[in-house]
């Protein structure tokens, strides 16, 4: 085109070159648009007929310019570009300068007169001048997105100290042990090699006293449960098979002896458990009974003449299943079985049953099968255990809560079999604290990997311009920033739970059990969700084992199931909330309560005033009081309505079991609403008490993000119940997106404050920037 | 208590026994409630002082009855139970019969007179008589939940035929090959053994002509792309490494030669590709460029003197990564590289580059590294490829869309480098059909396992009563039934996509590309979500590798990333929708369009009339027209508002790249809304055209469930935009739950209609009931 005769004869035609370039290089221009352009051209009265024909011919899709032509046009256009004020020009301006270039510095008047005309063509085509101009000089383009970078707005060490609390010493100690070359991750195809390695690691940790940390000093421990939990949590930056093997031995097995046994058991076993000289198992779950453990069928039949118990697996559904440490290493197990005396069933009790002799051969009557490969945690040797009339002495009953007397009678300070069993389980609630804390560490590892990668990985950019870090994309931020806020929120909530547990009394143990059940569920589901997002956020790199997200994800996958299936636990939480409800109204009779409930719906809560329902200014939307009120309102309202629904169903003659089932979805929401309020409350308290200004500022933002992302998730509920208007939930979404955009700059420092040693992260994509 | 003196002296006291039993066996009774009971007892004027003292003493928590006492009380109570009318009695009634039992058949009048009084105590305690009575005779309890069972409401074979369409022959052929003992799943720790096995499987399939199915008959194929897709889909009931290895060879590698090459390439290679004599790779992705493939940096520099190209990897970010078949078996690769002629860049083109010689040794200049272990698909040998000035002859350029002429000039029928590259990619869109169909098969396997297990696995039940299949629990249904509906919905939607692809023309190829991108994203995310739920729904059993959910889950995990990252694809869909938008208004000028958009918000759509917004009767909520209107309204509204937001930002001077970023979350919703409408539309068409009454009925229910579960998911949006009231979204939730409850009976037959051979499912927990 450029060197064609008509252009040489009339350089004025150059005025169309920028538009023609865009037409042929644009991948989106449609036939209709080309037709529109043709139509406009034919109306330009200043063009001669042969010029029109020429121009129209060059719009014919069957006769396109060559690729080289197009490149030449661009070169031509670039000659006249004004790089400094590029964005204020129109295509017509450039066209006119092209005309000048070819016409000895004076432009024909008719071309200048049609400048607006040409500009109108641009507009009709929907071309945006500024955007079009960038196609000519992409390098001049600067977007906000390209400028967004990691910044240092607070002191990372100070924030790390806030997270670690008073346990910096033990955390550093564990990290230093794990960073030793002997703890290098194992790369092997072989299951047996992997399991052996994990056992060795456990032995090393035991040798240094980490396993016995929670046991009384008399038996080699430090009597320090707080530090024991911290050890579990810190170990979870390493291989999670190690953590679970460790937890089975020193937590489940050891703590069952400690909490369900009496001094004679402590004296005899705890020392050897703590040093791993006595590897053991916790054999509660059976094939047929996992969630409903009260229904297990293994029997422990008392034989008074021999003062012994016969442990027996009556059918295949009663075999102990998924038992950690069983397939290879366990020498003894705490076995839960129904105690039978004189043909009478006294409910589930716990017994110590030897499994293997000193040569690691299984003992007579004991059959163990390997559970084989699992989705994850393959360094742990899970097995099935079947007992065929295995005899154990009287002293092997863990007899803190129940015993068989000298004269062969059952004795317990707790009358009801049910209540006794749940009291026993209650002492083991520590598992529901250790597991979410372990899962949170894995989440932190995943977030560290994904966020550091997102900060460095660049992909796409403005057409022709430099590429942009993927963490600058809003959708990427929306995926990861709320999860980062969740991780911080859960850190403080799980610390609160731990403290409550450590200072528990008989009066608040039930509340703490509900708290543990709920936080365990919320936190482990959050782990699954977070690691899923981290995998996707790292794309193909996230799929390679070298970057460890696969391990973290597969290993923690079972966290939502073991130590209590999350769905079941959330219903437990809800039932506990309903019973607190019952207590609160215990001074009302049934009808009084029913009337109260009916009235509740009409009650106009103070937060429900129409002004607040509609309020959308940013100050209000970021106000902690607004957040907490919203959470509390939901918690209260959802609990009340669940109670009402239950009553209504039962009153109408429905069986209570059916009524609970019909309401199940609602009850799970009750559990969530309670736990979410607790988490927010604790996070807000932490923000308030933080003294360092930089840390306070960023923690406050994270807390706001946590609150708003939960409200946004539940916005359907808030709208359904007229607590917010649509305008308000839309404003919340906007504020939420803005918070993510703001926090993005702090994201890398925020994960660096987790202080996970690089050797433990061990992900090539997570190198520090 | 029973044998105590006061009871013997005054058997009237027996009237309290049922209440006392409940007090001591209840695990939830609080101190306040015990106090309340004490208070009420002390007010019973018919009791003597010593009797009151006796009764009060027996409520003292520090002096509980023994466990044996409690068992005796229960035995005593059971003596007088009236099993036939159990549920209509009060505790007082039973108490009075106990008095009779001990008092020679005539009850003291004063006891009968206080019957109401005692009943009042029951009520004040919040005990529900019926529920309490079940504690005495749990075996008499029958809940609706215990009665819910799998039923046969339609003919499974007929439904299977509807799903298979016209491809039953090839489906059965593939299933029969896969059921051969030689296709037994491999159980090995060793990566190399696994990869070798998968290669062998591929060879067996190639031998039977499955690989070449889509190629022209001249080169050993059947010219049948439809059947090729069906083969991929059916293979996906087997090991997914096999499917991906198969897809890389016959799909990616073979189809790139077929669609990007010309006859000379077809003649020379296609036959050997189809028989797997020439194993090959598809080398597009680079370390630095995965989503933004236009930015790849590998170069193919033309050397005119030798009529050859030099393929070169200029830096480590430009190495080809994740390339399937590369680490071990590939002998040649289709390599995407920037063509450079005389120092000018002609954009990305495709070249055939030999990798290994006949002895499987890598050729000079080619370096291949193993990607190592991955989260899944470990039977596929992914590798990195680095080229160091590898020379290939001129004929190795795949030259359908671009070529270098005899005189060394670039030639292409498509002027723009961009447009040419996207045209090339467009021919490869088949991958975005094969992958979601493969993922759907994996989803069907997972659902078959989880639903059959849920139908048989029992856990919990009414206190003391028989346990209940977990699929009878509402929360379990809510987890799985909507996913079952999604699987059916996607089956028909992906068939529609396949048909559109097979009958494509130049005019609708862009629409089909958007459709494929969107359905690929929706379907593969659905696969991830479904298999996650299936794992959790199977608890510990779902974690054991023997039940295969782990493999299905980990293997398909990358489906959301490869063949296009889902988040990126959904934005492509949105952009395509916006450009259709632009077409629709191409006869308006910019201001006209802007005004139209502004007006749009105020437009009252016909469905927006206040009556319909509020309508909550079941007939309306289940009406397909209501569903489709709601989907369409959302699709239209969300697209319009996204366009408006984009314009507003750009008009205010924001860079378009920034504007798209700020709107990113919104754009992804545009993609979803479009795809969801397509899926619903196709499902409804399928229901309409189904003739068999039984199948039509169940498909209709599944379609309703699909529609309502999507609406429920998006209820926040519908409420925000006043398309529904809170009362309506609540009614929808209720209807949704009811649909899940109804479909539960059909769930096992519905997964059985997928007709996945048990030997392929290979999950012990998925045995047919």
C-alpha cells in the first residue's frame, strides 16, 4: 500500500494509515465493522473516485495486505509518533502527521478539515484512541498494575514475635533440629523406606525430649502441654507424616495412658512411651464405627477366675481400622472395647493390649493387616487389627474412670455409661487442638509458596507491554488474600483455644469441647480450601512434587475426617449451642420459651435500624463494631431459628431424630456462625492489644478483610434476613476487593513473618525475592 | 434405690423412677435443672418429710446411684412398658404402672391425683415424653430416616442408552478392551514401572485402532472425531495417566500435525503417529509462558542458504516445560517457536523437531530433563526440553497457516501475527473438549463410589435404635445430590459442545471456542469439587488408595490448569461475550450504546414483575421457564453491568488493562452466567426430547435440582438485584432440600446408569448393593 501509486500521487491518503493498521492487526474487528468503515469512506467527498476504490479495495478480506506490509505500515507510523504526549492524540492527528511526512511539511487543507470526520470514524468503530496508540508504542505504556510492588510497611520480626508469643525458644529449637541435614526430606518411590525414615525422625525427636514434653516430670517429661502443642505446630512445617506419627505415639497413645490410666500405668509405661522405647497405637475406630464410636463392637470380657479380660473382635466390621503405627512399629495399643461383666454390657472402656513381642513379631491372637497406600501420610504405617480372644491382665484396664473391683464388680464414679464414655473422650480433646494447629502450619507453608511465587511470576501484560506479576491481578488477590487473613485469624483463635484448654475447669470443659470441635472443623476445612487455591494459583508448578503443595494437600486432606468428621463435629457444636440456649431459658417453662422464640423474630435488634441496614460509607464498612455486630446478629438469629424449627417439627409429631435430620443443614450453619464470631472476637482483641503501630495497622487490615470476606460469603443470608440492603452488600464487595488490593503489597512480608525456614519449605518456586 | 426401705414402705414413690432414670442417664441435664427438680419435689405435699429427704438425697451429684443400680431401674421400668402405644404415654403414666406393680394392683389415689403434677415436672425439665420413652425401648423406634431406601423408578438400561447416544458400540468396545486382565491397574511404588506400563497400554490401544480414530482413512484412521472423543471419555474410567498419555500422542501431537500441517506432513507422519511407531510431544508451554503462550521465546530462525530452521532456547525461562511424553518416550515434537526471518519476528509458528534417534538416545543439541514426580498422572513422563541450535529442514515447518516461500519470504493468508496464532490455536480447541469429558468420566467414577458407599454405610441412628445409611442424612444428600445433577447436566452440555465442534463453520468457530473455554472451566472445576466431596463423603475409606478416589482426584487436579488455566479461560469467555455485545450494537454509535446501557438498568424485564419476584409456590419454583428466565436475566444483567463498568473506568481515563483488572471478578461471573445458561438450556432440551416416561421423570428432577442449586449458589446476586425476595430464596432452599431427599432414592440407579464396569471402578467400597 505504502509504495502504491495512489498514495504517491496523493499523500493525503496517508491520513487513513493508522486506522487501516488497526483494522488489519485487530483480531476482533467484525465484518459489520468493516462494512461500516466502507460506508464512511464512500461518504468522504474530498476523495476522488479512484482513491475511494483504492481504499475500499484495501479493506477486502479476500485481498489482505501481506504480513510484511503490515510491519512496514507500523514502521511508517512509528516515524511520526510523539512519544511524550502519546495518550492525548487521536488517530487522525497521527494520520495528519503522516501526510506531512510525505508532503514536504504542509498538509492539504481538506485533510485538516476532515480531521473530526476521521475521528468520528474511530469512535463509530468503538476504537479507543489511547488504547489504539499503545499498539503503536507499547513500551510507553504504564499501568497501575505494573507499578504495584511488595513494600515493607511493618517490622517482620516484631510481627513474628507476636505470632510466636512466649514460645519463641521452643519454636526455634524445633526449627533448628528440623533444619539438620538428617531431616532432609526423603525422595523415594518406596513405601517401606519412607516409613522407616519417619520412624527414625521420631526417634531423634524423642531423644531430644520433644515427645515427652507434655508428661509429668516424674516420667521424663516437662509437664508442659502448651509447649507440646507448639512442638506439634512447628513440626508441621516439615513432613506431615512425621507429625502424625509423632502425634499418634506421644499424643494419642501416650495421652490415653496419661489421662485414662492411673498412677500404676503412668509409672510402668509413660517413660518408655516418651522415649519411643514402647511404640504404641490408639485403637478406637473400627471398620463399622468411625464417627459413631459409641457403637464399636470389640469386646473386653471380664474373667473373674483369672482376673483378666478377653479382647475380641466379634466380626469383620469390628476390626480396628486406620490405626497409625499398627502396620509395622506398634508394640502395644490402647484398645477401646465394650466391657462385659457377667454378660452385662458396661459400655466402652479402654485397655492396654500388647501387639508385638521384642522381636516385633505379632503376638498370638493378634492379626495385623497393612492399610497399604493412602492418598497421603504414607510415612505412617496404618493398619487393621483383629483380636482373637486375646487375654490381658486386670491391671491393663485404664481405670481412671471405671474399674472392676476386687470382687469382680463394675465400679465408676460416673453412673451413666454414656456420660462416662463422653467424659473419657473429653480428656482426649487435645487431639482436636493439635490437628487444626498442624493444618494451619501446612496452610502457612502453602500460602508462603503461592504468595512468593505470585509476587515473582509474571504473565500477560498490556498489549505489547511488560508482563505483570500475577499477584497484581485482582482475581488472584481475591483467591489468596482472604486466605491469608484466615490464616492469621485462625492463628489467634487456635491460641485462644489452647489457652482455654490449658486452664480448663470442670465447669467449662463442655464449652471447650464444643469450641475445639468447631475450630477443628473450621480450620481443617480452611486448610483444604487454602491448599486447593494455592495449587491452582501456582498452576503447573503447583502440580510438581518438587514444590511440595501436593504433599501438603494430600497429607492434610484427611484432617477434615480424623479426630472427628467435620460435618459431624459441626452438628455437635450446634447441639451444644442449643443446650446452652436451653440453660439460658431454664427459668422459663416450655410455653414461655416457645412464646419468647416466636416473639424473637419480630424483635428489632438495635443494629437492625434502617439507617445502619443501608449504611455504605467506607468508615462504617471497616468499623470493627459493625463487623462484630453483624456476626453476633447472625449467630443469635440462626440459633434461634434453628431451635424454633426443631420445636415446630417435634411439636407436629415428628420423631426427634427426623427433626434433627430435616434441620441438619441449618444446624451446621449454627456451628459455623458461632465459630466465626469467636474467631473474629479473638482477632479483634489481638488487634487492640498489639502495641507496635506497624503491626497493629496491618493486623487491623487483615481482621477487616477476614470480617468482610465472611460477611460477603454469607451475604445471601444477610440479604434474606433484611440485615443489609443490596446496595450495602455491593459496597462491601467493593471494599473487600480494595482491601485485597491494599494488602497485596504486604503479602510477602506477611508470609515471611511466619518464619518458615526455606530448607523446610523446600519449594524452588518459593525462593525469597 | 429400688430395694431401699422407703420404697418398700411406700411403693407410691415408684412414680418418680422414670424421671430419676432419665436424670441420671441423661448426659445433658444441668445443675440448674437438678435444682429445679429438687424444688418441685419439695413442693409435693403428699410426700412425707422422710420420703422427700430420701428422694432429694438421690439427686445429690456427689452421691450418684451405681451403674448397676441404673441398669436395674431400667429393667424395672421395662417390666411395665406398653410397647404398642409407647409414644402416647407420659412418664407419669409409666410411673403409675410401676406403683401398681409394687402395690398389688391398686394405686393410691394421691398418686393418681398428682399425675398432672408429675407431668408438669417433665415439661418444666424440657423432656419430651415420646423421646424419653424411646430411651426405655429404643428398638420400637421407627424414623422416616430408617425407612428411606433405594428404589427402582426407571429403567437403567434405557437411561444408559440416552447417555451413550449413538456411540454404544464404541463405548462397549473400549470397555471390553479395558476389562481385559492385561489392563489390570498397576500397584507399584516405582515411577518407571508405572510409566512403562502406561506406554504398553497405549500401544495396545493403538494396535486396535483407537488412537488413529480421528485421522483420515488414507492414513489408517476412521475419519471419525466424534468417536475419538468418545474413546477418550470411556478410557477415562480407567487410569487417567493412560488417558493423558493417549491424548498427548494421538490428540495433541497427532492433531497438531493434522490441523497445522499440510498433506506432505500427513503422508509422512500420521500413520506412524496413529500406530504409536512415532511417539511424539506437543511442546508449546515454556517455563516463563504458560497462559500467555503468545509470549513464548523459543526461536526458529530461518537460514535461507540451507533452507533450514534453527530451533533454539534463548534462556532458561524459554525451556519447554511439563511436556508429556518427553522425559522418556517421545521421538519427535511439535515445537512452537517465534519464526525469525532476516531478523524480523513473524510470531509463533509450529515446527516438527526430532528429539531422539531409533535407539531412544536424545539427538545432538537436545537436552531433556525429567519433571519428576507430580501430584498425579505419574504414569505420564513429563519433561523439560532445551534446544541448543537444533537444525531442522524447511519441510518441517507445519505450514497450513504460514510458510516460507522458495525465495525465503514469509507467506500467510492471515496478515496479522496475532490473528494467525489464535487461528492456529483455534484448530486445537478439541483438547478443550476432550479434557472436560475425561474429567466428567472421573467425576462419574467418584460419584458412583461415594453414592454406592453412602447407600450402604450406616452410622448413627436414633438413640439405641438401628443405624441409618449415611445417604439418608440431609447434609450428605446436599453434598452429593447436586453434584449428581451437575454430572448429568454436564454430560448433555458436553455432548452439545462436541456436536457444535463437529459441525463448525468459519462463522461460528469463535463462539465455539468461547463455549469450549467456558465449559472446560466449569466442568473441570466441577470435577475438582465433586471428587473433593466424594473423598470427604467416604471418610477414611475415601483416603485409602484401594478405593481410587485419591487417584481420580490427584490425576484430574491439573485439569483446571492445563489446556488453559480456568480463571484465564473464563475471562476469555467474558471478552468474547463483550465482543458479541459490541456486534449486537454495531449499528449504534458509541453514545447511543452508552445511553442504552444506562437505560438498561431501569428497564423492567417482564420477569421482574413484583408478583413473580415474590412467588414461592412449589409449582412455580419447579417450573423450567422460571429457571431459564432467572438464568437468562442474570446472564444479561451481569454482562451489561460489566460492560458499563468497563466503559466507566475507561471513560474516566483509566488504562484499559487496569480497567479489565478492576473488573476481573465481575468478568469471571460473566463467563459463569453464560455457561450456566447454556448448560441449563441443553439439559431442558434433553428432558423435553426424552420419550421414556420413567427416564423423563428423573431427568426432569435432576434438571430442576441443577437449576435450583445454581440459583441457590447465586442467591446473593438475585437478592442484591431485587430479582427475588428473601422469602423466595428461602423457599428455594427448602425445595432444593426436598429434591435432594426425593432423588436420594434414585441415586444408586442413577450412578448405575453410568455403566462403569466394576473392574474399572475397582473400589471395594463401591460394590453393588
